C-alpha cells in the first residue's frame, strides 16, 4: 500500500480507537463503519476515497477494552474475500 494510504489508514485507526476508548455508541461518521453484507460480525471502514479495511471484534485482550482484528486493508478489491 502506498505511504499516503498507510498514513490515512493509521489516522482512521486512531479515530476508531479513540471512539472505542470513550465508549461512544457509534464510531466517527467520517469513517463510514458498517457491516459487510453476507459476512456476520465483519465490518468495513472507509479511510480514503479508494481505501477500505475490514475488521471484526475479537475477545478482549485487556479487560474493558475492545479488541480489533484487522482482516484486509487496501482498495475495493478487499471485498472479494472480506
């Protein structure tokens, strides 16, 4: 992944982690987090016009903190196998 997309992804991760730590009901709207159709428990996140990442929540690794398991990161092609 090009460095500019890597930087955008890392900025989006920071926003998501901040929202989860603050226990907000919904992630920041700009990240457009939503479920992946046909894949229960898998979510997608938008971090650039053609930047997408899929993830799921895993078992807590630290008590009281959400654990994110990143599945695929890249462009729209990640949806072939989210």
